[in-house]
């Protein structure tokens, strides 16, 4: 998922993320994971995701949200 520069900082990405998280919860999921580029880490942290300490450092970062 990405947002074009002209549309950033308007809450669109956050709304999409919240919608997908709510659908996962409604489906009975207890956890969501996302593989993120390092530049998007702050965004996913703002959505409640945490980066597991055991995950090695690669170009993509796995982040998890537990319900």
C-alpha cells in the first residue's frame, strides 16, 4: 500500500489501514502482520503495529498488531 505524495498527510492511508484491520478482527483474526519498507515504519507504528525483536534486519521490516 502506498499513497501518492500529493495525497499524503490527509489520513487516507490510515483510514484504509483501519478498515483492513477491522475486517480482520471481524473475521476472527487475532493478529495482523505487515512487511514494510523502513520508510513506512513510523506509519505502521502509528496504527499500533510493533516490530518483533526476533525478526532479523532486512530491507523489509515485519511488524505485527495483536488484537
